C-alpha cells in the first residue's frame, strides 16, 4: 500500500490544491501572508533538491547515496517539510475571504491530506534507506529528526550541493507553482 501511495503521491497531493482553487476565496491580505510562506517552502525544497538530485521524482524509492548535508543535516525530510510549508502558504493565500468554518475546513483537508500521504510514504522510504545503507542510516536517523528541524546542523555531514540539477529536477514543481499562482490571481480578480 505504501508503495502505491509513493508512486501516486503527486496526484494525491494535487487534490488539495484543486480543492483550494475550486472553493478558495483569496483576499489581498491572505495572499500577502500566504504567498511568501509558499515561496519559502519552495526555496527549502530547491535547497534539498540541490543535494539529493533528480532521484526525487521517480515512481520508486531510490538513493544512490545517503545525503546528510545541507538541509538534510537539520531534518531527514526537507523536501516534504518544504512541500508542507508551501501548501500551508497556499492554503492561507486561497482562503482569506472564506468564512471561518470554510477556511478551517479547506486548510484542514489540504494539510491533513499531506500528512496522510507523508505518513505512508516516509516509512516506505525509511525502509528502503535502512535496507540500503544499514547502520549509516540508523545513526543518521538517531541524530536528525524526521520532520521538525534541528536548530543547528548535525554532524557528520555527507553530500554536496549541485545547483545545476534544480532546473531539471524541479521543472514540474516550478510549472505547478506558477499555475497555482495564476489561479490565485484569477480567483482574487474575479472576487
């Protein structure tokens, strides 16, 4: 089941975005608060991809090496933390003029869907990493938390940053981010 969720994570995580686009009622204030938060999440994601490379887009879990440097020295799942921050930003941005119950419902469903998907795929990935890297992964997992970042990076660190992989590895994410921004702007203009 976890492998199926992993394989379909993109489609599953698109559902909350579609919900926000369909039912959200953005305001200038909500966009002013939410869009920078969404952008911060995307920046974290790009930082992580610069270390992990293009392997983050596959239908199956793979890792040519155990990366523990950069954002991975603070948190084991910086891509997912970045995605969650981005989603929280867009959920805030889209729901500024929704009444309180609608807003809570839309934000809750959006972020709850992400938590459900990540609750399935993180253990799936960890099983792969543990079977591939053994004690090295166990030591890393003991030092670095899964989702709530450390205030200072853990040592030892392994891996290098390659900004050249970001454009190819994140092209879909950039297109999606842009489309969501356009949808947000259209929803705001149509009021």
